[in-house]
């Protein structure tokens, strides 16, 4: 290994799978994939597309058809983020080389420069959260409504679930292979972004270790937002279900 650790990083990149769930993400998907490849050129990327009507999958095929590091999993209909991530997990587990599973959004809000620090942290734990709510983190591009919604849901989740993390709903995470294998054996009931809290809760309650890395989160409205009152209602009800289902056991 070189004194700067470059050789080690290159080997590690080949053990990384980045899963990106997409639905109508054509505005940012190509740029995002290119940025990821600049940050971790030897990592593998799996785009899980729910048959986006806007042709997201076609763009991936057009620009990356001959790229052995990028693959595409097309699902029938809009199944939601939760099932998309689980489908990506199950697909990734087929490759015995993959030891680290990254999930991230397709809308350019998650900077790929944090992938290496996340994987480095994951060598000692099972789940690494890229947190928007650490003291050195920063959020830009959100209006007051979004800030209040995110802060409120995260505060509610922290109050009830007690996982030692500051960000329950950011979809930028790194999981160990052991954690992913465990999660895929469970039935995940939520569909929207609150699935992130459910997966974290399952891992926490079963003894998996967590770490966090601070990030600068810059919101870019490159596609139609999935945030709506239905999602918020599901988030609150899921948090309550997780807490009190566990109380009964």
C-alpha cells in the first residue's frame, strides 16, 4: 500500500455498491452518476428504477450502456423507496465482493465526496448516517416549511425511537454487508422515505452499531418532490407503530 493509502482506497471502491432508487429522475440522473464516478471510479452503481414515465431508465441505458460499473434494475410500477432499496440490497448481495452498501438519492442533494468517509467509518460499525443535523453539518436550499417538517419528524422519531443518531430521514447511508443481509430477512412495512427510520430501528434493536458523518446538504429541485401530506402522515404513524410494536414484545 502506498503511503497515501491510495491503493487501499482503490481496493475498497471495488467492494462498494451504490444503490440509487429513481422515479422520474431524468433531470439529474446522468449528472449524478458522472459525479459519483469521479468520486469513486471503481465502485459499482445500481439504479433501481420504478418504470419512470419520464424515461429515466432510457437515459441510463443511453449514457452508460457499456459501463461495467453501472447496472440498471427496472421494476414494474411505482413500488416506493422502501421496496426499491430492498430490491437493490438483494441484488447487491448476489455479488460476494460487495462489503459496503451505499444508498443515496438521484436528485444531486447528496454529494458523492462523502462516500469515502462514510465507507471508512463503516469499517468499524454497521450503519453510517450522513447527517444533516450534526453541529458541523449545513443545510441550504430549503424553505422554512421544509425545514420545519424535517426537524419536526426527526424530533418526533428521536423522542420515540431513541436510536443514537441525529438524522432519521436522510437517504444517504452506508451499511455493512452483515447489516444488509439482516435487513433483507425482515418484512419492511413502510413505503416512503420513513422506511429509513424503520430500517435504522430494526438495525438498532438487533445490536448493530451506528456512526455518523457531518455533511453539507444542498437541496436542488431537479425533479418533482415526493414530500406531501400523505408521506408525512405515514411517517408519523410508522414511528408510533415501531415504538409500540416493540413495547408489546
